[in-house]
């Protein structure tokens, strides 16, 4: 009876390291985002204004979006369980 795959004592077959490739592509993409969004922009925060990096503004907006989504999900969960 033949078994497929590796047997104990033999090294696993070498294939394409997809996780490493995806990680590398994402790392390059993240570096490009940082490099291309280094420009300083002036932002008005209702009560004050500040000059910040465009990347910081993008991250701030993403964080506010995640927080709003989380809070909305919590509120929706309370309504369905009540």
C-alpha cells in the first residue's frame, strides 16, 4: 500500500512558499504606501487644525472606521438580543 505525502524520517517536499511570497508582496506594498504618502497636509479637526502626514491621516481614518464598525456591531447585537 503506497502512501502519499512524507513519511516520518523524510523531509517534506519542497514547494512554492506561498506564505512567504504573499508576505513579501504585502511588505513591499506597505513600504510603497509609506513612501508615496509622506506629504504633509493641513487638516481641520473642528476645534483646531494641524499639519500632519497624509499617511497618519489615512491611518487615523482607518482607525475611526474600525472603531465605528465595532461600536455599530455592539449596538446591533444589543438590539437583537433584547
